[in-house]
C-alpha cells in the first residue's frame, strides 16, 4: 500500500503495512503480532525502531521524529497517529 502524496493513507492498510514491517524485524509471522500490544513487549530493539521510523518516512514521504515509535508504542496507535499527521499542513505540530 502506498498512498499518493497528499492523500491520507487508509488506517487499516497502514496498520497492515506496519504489521508486516514489524514482523520482518522481529522475524515472526505477522499473524502473531497483536496491533494493540506494546511493540516493546515483543522485544523490538531501538535499532529496529529507528529503522522502522525510516521505513515509515520513505513509505509515506514525510519526515518524522525518531521518537515516534516510543511516543506511539503500538501498531494501532502508530497507525492512527500517522493517518492523522498526514492530514496536517507541512511543519504543523510535529
């Protein structure tokens, strides 16, 4: 899933994409990842959290704070935040 720039990504598709990325870093099936569970509970290390942040930036074409994974520590919360953030004008509220 790739939303065209300027288009709000679908939250359901974004969560699925995030789940796939996290499953690759954790080397576990995506079906075993609960989107409401804290990513830290799965043992997502900081180096992978930073890599995930970079993946999200590339995927959505936006710059993010490196702390986004810790500020929104579940796939559900992260997906919701990213969908909402995508609607903000550049430079607002990040």
